[in-house]
C-alpha cells in the first residue's frame, strides 16, 4: 500500500465515511503488523464498514509511524506521481470520494491534485465535472491557474468556496452539465466552450447519453448553455468533456 492510499483511508476514517472492502482488508493487515511488532493491544476496529478509533493516541502513533511524519500538519502532501493520483482517486463514481462536505480536491495548473487546506486567493477558478478529465486536464486550453474537481453537483465546502468567485465551468456538453451549471451560485459564471464544439458533436456525440438525459433537459438563461442545448437537440446526441483529451 502506498502512503497516499493509506492517507486516503485514514481521511475517510476521520470523516466517518464507509470504507470499501479491499481498503479495509489491506488496512487491517498493516494494523495487525503494527500491533505485533510493537506489542500493542486493540486500539482500532472496523464495524459497519466504518473505522472506529478506540485509543486515539495510539492510533495517531500508528498513522505517524507508517507515514514517517511528526504531526497532523504534515499529513497533507501533494501526491508524488500521476500514478498515485489515480490510486487515490480511482473511481469517479465512488460516493465518498468528493461528496463529503469537508473536502475540496484542488490542483494548480501543471501540478498534481491535493486536498485543499487553505483557499487560493485567486478570483477565478475552473470547476471540472468529471474525474478522468480532472486527472488528465488539457491545461493548454485554459488561461486560468486554479482547478477544482466537482464530481457532479457541488458539495457544501465547494459551495462556500465559490460564493465570491468567478467560475469557469468545464463540464460535459449535455443536459446534466447544464443542470449542474445552473445550480452554481457564485459571483459570476461562464460555461466553457471549446473550439469547434459542433464538429466534436458530429464525430463523437453519444446518442444513448442523449436519450437517457432527455427527460431532464431544460433551457436556462445563459448563452453558452443554450448553445450546448441546441447542439444536443440538433444532433440528438450529447458529448462528454473527456473527448477533449483525445483531440
């Protein structure tokens, strides 16, 4: 287990989130080895898919020992590789990845993602809807420097953060994306439109996605959103944002 994956599981424990079976199994093996090596009694257990800390001080020692750190301030650190990012954030549909109201996943342009502790002082940020695109962002398309992983509708922490920000929404070019964009409450917002979007619809548009989302289609008072809406209706297709990684 990498240190970043270990940290991910610890954060889920501290946030009282459910842990997947494989993560629990691998984490328990490390716990067992630590107890045996240090002759420690039971100080942590899993119950109902969640971690329960019995002895907080010993659990802290266990975490710091594994990560070779001295305190919780050292706990937050940028992953050292793209591979570790994928291991940490390995499922864009996982419920507990980003829906926790305590988490903002952030990355500076051309840098790896981190769990945001201090808000950047920038006035404008890019909200990225999907995981795959966030991990492999086409930075060359943007002048902006700050990016936040949205994972669908924003959580409480993100909503608080963007209230006084200008937002560039980089989402799917579909009805769900329009609904997410419409839900954003901020100082100013803009829907990102790439060059030759209509040509991308013609080549890569997804009709099945269009049919699935059609019942949720609605127009809103925004020029770019309505341009996307019209393209969806014209071609009876929707377009996912990750297609820009293939261009």
